């Protein structure tokens, strides 16, 4: 495998990637997926990674940990910081400086938007942003792009509909930015109080990506090639009671088997970053267009690819 432009680079935002980068990541991901396990285990031998998660996580933290271990690496796993020195008042900057002394790379999730960039400024070793507040989740966006290409073959020309809590959902923020590298049409379906942030819409305008906004799920499905559902981020209250009450209207955006049968194309996919709540009924799982469990598996291989590319292993 050839050396990567991402060698020793931080992975902080979807905006840092080019379309060529995405093609390289996809190529590396496919090679690792097909590589014999015994050969893969030599790629990160003697490498130590710290999973530093200030917010609860199961999928992302386990995905990075599994990726490192499948490649022969070792992991310092800190999932929740209530028992660490953070509970004693240690700053983020001091924490990452400490753990970079013990490891070759830090994977960071934090509740504050911009925390990953703050941490990277004081580090001498690479950092991967695994989600920062309402900011971005770039590795989720990478696995989403990979999933769409694997499922539908090409992204150019697609209509991609994002549904739910678009205001606070960092996964859709990063994905919208990555999709600006393609010829796509975006549609945002949400209650007004949970609309896509102006910052993201401005970014799309600047990159000439056509998009529209809607408040009706059913009316938005018939021409969609990808429907990307999200849950309501109840753990991130707005601080405004009227807004928090209005957020309950997000429960009207529920995808079930009957709605899919009546309105959606035969060749399309449904995605979700998980965890899900009530926004996708369980009866959708049996539909072959439900790609979200395949999407989750893709996350393992995408993160394996990123670790090898950033750490420079062949």
C-alpha cells in the first residue's frame, strides 16, 4: 500500500479532505477488508492508541478499539472521564499532553464544539476527532461516503435527504461538507427549531451545492436515493423551554415499512448513524434497502484504513 498524504496528520474536519483523499481511503479500506487477518495483525504491531472519550460512546469507541486490535495494536481505553484526573479539574490540554506521552495517537470525543482543534494545537502526535459537541464527526462522514458508494456505485447525481435533528447532529454536519465534493442535491427535513445550521447552509452555498428544506417527511421520499435518518439529541437541551417543547415535534418524522412501501424507490438506501430511538421502526430492518447495519460494519474498516494511513504502516 502506498504512502498516504494523511501520514502524521490530524483528522479534525470533513473540510480537510479532497475527493482524491476519499478515493484513497476507499481503496485502502477495500484492501484491508479483503486482507487475511494474520497479515493485518502485523500492520500496527507495537503501536499504542488512546481512546479518550469525554462523552459516553459504544459504537465509535469500540469501533476504533477493534480497528486497532485487528491491526495488532494496543489500546488505552478511557470511555467516560469521571474516574480520571479530569474529575479533579485537569484541563483538556493537560490531559492530551499526558496521554500523548503514553501513545502514538489519540482518538478524542468531547462534549464541547471545537475541543478537537484545541487539543490538536498542543499535541505533537496525531489526533482523530471522534465527535466534538455539535461540531463534526468526520470519521462517521467518511464511513457514510464509503457506504453510499458501496451500496449505490456512485454519488454524483444522487438526491440525499437528511432527516431529524439537523441542528445538533454533528454527523450530518460533517456529511454535508463531504458531499460538497460531489454533484448532488441535498434535502433537509426537520422541525424548524432543528433545522440545519446557517453555517452549514452558507458552506453549501459557497460550494454551489443545491439544497432545499422541508418539514414533511412523506413528501420528501419519492425521489430520494439516500434517506439519512437521525435521532433527536435529547442530551443537548437548547436552554429554551419553548424550543425544547417544539423539539418533541421531531417525533412526527418516523420511517416505517408501510411508508417505505408506499413512497420510496426500489433502488435506494436508508442510513442512520445510530443509536436510533423511535425514528426508524423495527419493521424496516428486514427491508434490503435498510443499509444501517452494513453502514456500522463499514465503520470498522474505514477506521482501520485511517489508522494505517495516519500512522504510516504498510
